[in-house]
């Protein structure tokens, strides 16, 4: 594979990754995927509900390799819109907005 083809593939991958960033408007501003939980709390306040799925702990008391903490936060419904946020190890990785 030529360097030119490799650079094209990397540029395409980067563009696809950047375009997938989701945002959410709150009273305190706009948050986007990649934000920390503290930043989301500062901008949007406490969610209406939270659900934590903790990382797996081995019998010896250590976190299992590759295990992560996952949190789901829900804001709303507000004017019929519900926003669901997913955090992995404290970082926002997904925003889903649905009308109910």
C-alpha cells in the first residue's frame, strides 16, 4: 500500500470520527461527546435518572482487565424530548434524543 493511499484512508477515518460527535443544548450551554461528567453536570444540572453498571471486580478484589464503568443518564421528558447520555469511565460517549 502506498503512502498516499494510507494517508487517504487515515484522513477518511478521521473525518468519519469527527462527524459522529453528538451535541446537546442545556441551559448552561452546549455539551458534546467527549465531555466529562463534571462538565455535563455544570452545563445541564442533575439528570432526571441515573443508572450505573460498575466494572467487573475479580475475586481477588482487582478490576477485571478491560472492564469499565458505564453510566446511563436521562434528561426529560422536556417538551416531549428525552435525552439519554452514556458515559464510559466518566466520559460522555453517546447522546440519543427521542421524542415521546
